[in-house]
C-alpha cells in the first residue's frame, strides 16, 4: 500500500524519544510562514486541526500527520518524507533536543498514482 507520508529511521528515533517524554504527539505541515515547509510536532491537545487541515497518514503507527489543504494541492503528487537534522526546530518539540524536523518529497510513480486514486 502506498503511503502519502513516511518517516526516516533517524526521524523515527527522535519521534520515539519525544513520545517517551511527552506522550501522544501530532504533526502538522502548514506551508505558511515561519518554516512553513517544516513539519511541526506538538503534544496531542496542543494543536487543534482545522477544517482546512487534511489527515495524510500516521507516523509510528499512531501519530497523526496533517497538512493544510492549499499545500496539499501543490504536493498531492508527491510522497512526503519526514526527516530530521541537527538545528533548532523553532516552536516544534524536537527543538529541545537540538534537532529540527524537515520534509523531503518524491513524485509518485504512475502505478502509485493509480493505487491512490482507487483508495479515494
């Protein structure tokens, strides 16, 4: 099954460390100002998704990943890959670890696009 959002092993390690210290998490990718292409990680309950936020999938089996619908329209033909690097992540939880989540993407293949179309 094709996933719209996946996570690297390095990012997964950081996510699991954050889950251990903060509990349930949620990710959001806004596409707006202030690192708009950097996914923000929050404790669940600290971020309230809006009517313009789309659930793209889950990370580590139980962490919802939301994207603003206008950014989704721009990126709907790509798979989002959540990664991590050294640096300050701004308002996102990983900043306390001296890390910053970032996204990479790759275009879906024709077969993957067909599979995704069948799901919706």
